[in-house]
C-alpha cells in the first residue's frame, strides 16, 4: 500500500466519482468520500462511503437537485482496491436523501419520455377511447404537504382541449416501491373524466418513483417523503451491490 495513508482513499474516491458520473447525463458537482484505514483496506474493509451530489441529471430528463448517500461497513476486494477499483465482495445497505425541486419535476412532466408514456395509453372520455396529448403541464409544490397540478390536455381524435387541475398529498407505498397520491382534490375546472385525472395522477407517481434514480448497482427505496414549498425531500434506503468506478 502507498506510504501516504490518504493516497489509497484518493484513488478510490476519484475512480468512484468518474464511474458514477459516466452514468449521468449531467453533473454539476459530485464528491465521493471513502474512509479506509490502510491496514483495513489491505484486508478488504472500508469504514464508510459517502456520496454527495448536486444537479445530477439522469436519462429521461429527470434531475436531482441534491443527493446524499451514506454506507458504512463495506467489504471490498483488496486486490482490486490496490488498482484503484472498488469491487464489493458482498452487497451492503445505507441511507440516502434525495431532494427534488419544483422546476425539475415540471421539466420531467414536459419531457418527451413522460409525454410519450401518456400518449401511449388510451383513456375513456365521455364513453370514447381517446389518445391524450399533454400540451402544457404546470406542477407546483405550494407547501402544506401537498402537490398541485394544472394541465392542458389535447384529445387527439376529437381535437378538443381540456383543462385538468388537482391537488393531492404524496404518500409512500407500504413496500417503499412507489410514491402514491392520496386525497386528490379537483380544481375549479369541471371534471371531464376521472380517467383523464387518473392518468396525470399516475404520471406524477411515476416521476416521483425513486427507481428512476437507480444507478448501476445502487437501488433506492423510499422510506418517507417530506413536502415543502418548492421542493420534495425523499428519505430512502440504499441497496448497494456495486459502486461504479472508472
């Protein structure tokens, strides 16, 4: 091992930062901090791994304003570590905190990915099966534990546009696999079709699903959600099978 105890850690930090960045479309800031005593590293033991990121853009236009992840007691292959690569010898768990902001959720709603998902489903409106094409979606986080959405939706077959507005309270599903919306309250617009609103409620749940933010070898499962004015904070459990490295 290098004489300077920090050199092994620095090489591993850099490798992990490059590996994680390569999986993202955009990164404003990313810091990986691996704490490992040289003697323990030789035996394949790492005290902790912490990851802090800002402005992390996943594929499909999904952006995390902030990511904080902490994993302790990590077992790695010491031979790989000597060459600057982190190879876990067994999966481990940690905690993560993800912050999403209103502006980014709006961008996701108006992204090609979500638009095409909405357009791929036909819904019943006044007894007809129609294709929906969201023209404009305005997502808001007004506070009070609620999310609010106003959308203009074109019904392709009839060329009619409808306004859909609702507010709702996000909740974590029992298995932590999804965020669902409860206590849906309709806005001033007359309810055209419950299915139309449901399609947009489901799209909201889809965007807030942390599976969208899984990285290669790292899966996040929501434990709790905190809704503040302008931002959502998701506390999650991280299942780590591998830490991507250069």
